[in-house]
């Protein structure tokens, strides 16, 4: 790869990093929304009449709320497994550490050892491109996993909120038919 293509590679890496940040922001926002509605639900929990209908709704609500929390946390901190092809690639003569990224930098024992390795790394342009291309691939895989969990999280949050609103409507109808409205 020529040096003129390196800015394009860096732009792609930057775009992938922005996508990763957006997935985190979406997940945190959805967790916040779910938390606010859970507090609201718990405040009205003592007013819910116990019967089969409300029992099923409450169980479904907590099930979907728990699924939402798990999926949104998995979007923030995804689990990525190496594929068989990646394990085979490790045997090839690829740079043993990436001195341009934190995991590679942390393997050095001192700043002077890092400086020497970085200077040697910067001498070979094809090696630089290879490191950035591997990084783009890794971040893209992480983003794929993050967005899968964000989508699942959004669906389960919507289900949780729908069930919660159903319980609230049921409460309103229940107490309205009894001729009394409870106070908090």
C-alpha cells in the first residue's frame, strides 16, 4: 500500500471509532430511560392489585427489563471471540505488537524501549498500513457485535415500556371502575 492511501485508511479507522462511540451513547441513553421508568414502576408497585393478569405482566416486565439491561451492557462491553482464520494468521510473520495502539504500547517496559520500537516500526510503510488495516478490521467486528446488542436492547426496552404502560392503564381502569383513585 502506498503512503498516499494512508489518510484514507486513517479516515476509515476514525469512522469506525465514531460508530463505536455512538453505540455506547445509545446504550447508555437506553439504560437511563429504562432506569427512570423502573423507578416510576417501583413507586406504583404497591398499588398494583395482585391477580393472574398483573402477576403475568409484572413477571414479563422484569424479564424484559433484565434482558434489556444485559443486552445494553453487552453493547457497551461486547465479548469478541477470535475466529479460526484469525488463530491461523497469528502464526504468520505479522508485527508482534502494535506500537500505535494502547495494547501494544503497554507491553513495553520503559519509554525508551517503546521509542526504539516505534522508530523501527515507522521505517516500514507497508507495516504501518498493515497494522492500521488490522485495527480497522478489529474495530469493525466490535462495532458489529455492539450494534447487534444495541438493536436487541432497544427492542427489549420497548417491550418493557409497553408492558409497564399496559400495567398503568390497567391500574387506571381498575381503580376507576372501583370509584376511587389511589394517592401516592
